């Protein structure tokens, strides 16, 4: 047993705190769309030359 044991109310508060401060979930679809747009732009610039 640890020195600082939390009751149910304390555990809920800690979980809520961590949920709020968690970084945004990595969105794979959005990342792929961004990479695709950059690729198409680069490809367009190459064909313009």
C-alpha cells in the first residue's frame, strides 16, 4: 500500500484532471490528408517548371 491512498472521489478527480490535460488524439486520416495535399502541391510545382 502506498502512503497516499485516494478514495473513490479523489480517484475520480485525478482521472478527470488527466482526461482534460491529455494531448489531442492523433488523427491518422487528417495526417494522411495533410501529407497528400503537400504531395499534390509539390507534384503540381514540378509539372509547372
